[in-house]
C-alpha cells in the first residue's frame, strides 16, 4: 500500500536518463557512453505571483503544467547535449535532436503546440470526413473525440518503434518504478525497484487521455453554428479542458486504493502500456541515482518543506 505521508514527487524520462523534481530542486541523471552517471542540478523555478494561483482548483493545473514544461526544458537540453557528445556530434549543435524530441514527445518541449494540433486537427477531420453522416452537436463532438484518440494512439505507437524512443520509454518505466517503490516505503535498490509496476496514476500520459475524455464532455455543453465557431470554441475552452483534466488526474490518484473507484484511472494506465517499457537494471540504477540525489539536495535546502502535496 502506498504511503500517504510522503511527498508526491514527479519526474520525466530524458535521453539516457531520468529527471526528478523536488520541492526546491530538479535533478537529472544520465548515463554516458563510458557508463558513468552524470548529473544536472537546477533550482526549481517558482514565481511569487503563481503561489496564490496554485491554491485555486482548475487554475493550479495550468500553472503546474507551464512550470513543469519550463523546468523540464533545461533538463531535456542537458540530456540532448550529452547524447550528442556521446554520438560524436558537435556539442553546440543539439538542435536536430531537440527538434525531433519536441515533435516526438507530446507534452514536453512543445506541450501547448501539441495540444493545439491534437485539438484542432480532429475538428477538421470530423467535419470533412463525417459531416455528411454525423449530425452537428454532441454526435460530432463524440466523433471528434474518437478521431483524437485514434490519432494519439497511432502517433505514439509509431514513434515507439524507433530505437531512441524505445529507450526513452524504458527510462519512463524506470521513473515510475522508482516512484512506486518510494511511495510503498521500499528500500531503493535495483532489485526492489524492479519488482514494482511501470504504471502510475499521476503520469502525464494519463493526463493526455483524460484531456480527450474531459474535452468531449465540456465541448458537448456548447452549441456552434459553423466550423469557424467550433474551432474558436475549442481554442477558448482549451485552458478549461486542461484545468479540469488536471483535477481529474489528481482525483483518480487519490481514489486508486478504493476497489471500485480505482478503475476511473484505468484509461490513463492503458495508455501507459504504450508510453512505458520494462527497463533493464542499468536504467533503473540511473533512475534511483537521480531520485536519491534530488532527495539529498531537497532535504539539505529546505527539510521543513518536505510535506505531502495536495
């Protein structure tokens, strides 16, 4: 059973490594070509004006997403540069890899762009492909949601076939295993961590699928008279969809130990079966190293702030 008196840590996979974020610091550990583990440490950026907003439901999710993208970009850049060096490329020219990651990993470097694309493209496809057979309103909105799921699953499945993304998804699995082990109170050894699941209720992959489901519900509440009006509605309501989706994600995490209600989080877990892979021991070792370094620095800088987040 997960411990409820521990912080809700989060992280993300990077090329050949894992980033974890604490209360005051973010740490990335990557494995180099010569098998060394190197670290990138950065203070967690927080602006005073965002603090009151983080206490407001449906708003705090948007602020958290923006901060996570901003903090994560520096770590992705570090991992990309290390990968370029190990690959024999010029260290000052990681742009090709960075751009590839920005397109390949939805929700990280190009989160807002990705959300706009996956929000608007299904609108046009549903209208042009199904407009003659599916009536406007809720039926078209449902069709739009189905197209969005098909595009999302197809896209992730396609990029998951590349060697680079396969390893990225393995590190994603290692990240989840470490968090699951920590929340269960297990000692963070490679053997112990490997016994835990690669799936986790708070994963960003779950957020993606919940944003589709929530979007269908919210968009169904509004009528539109034309395709242009429909597009404008989707753009205007996107922050609302993201804010509500974040609250749904948090709710499913809180309900994950209740036998019946835990199934509410299953759509996100199903998507994670694509976005995570079983890591090998060396990848788990890197994830543990990143997590322990983050905990060490976090406790040194602000031990009194190590409390459970809501």
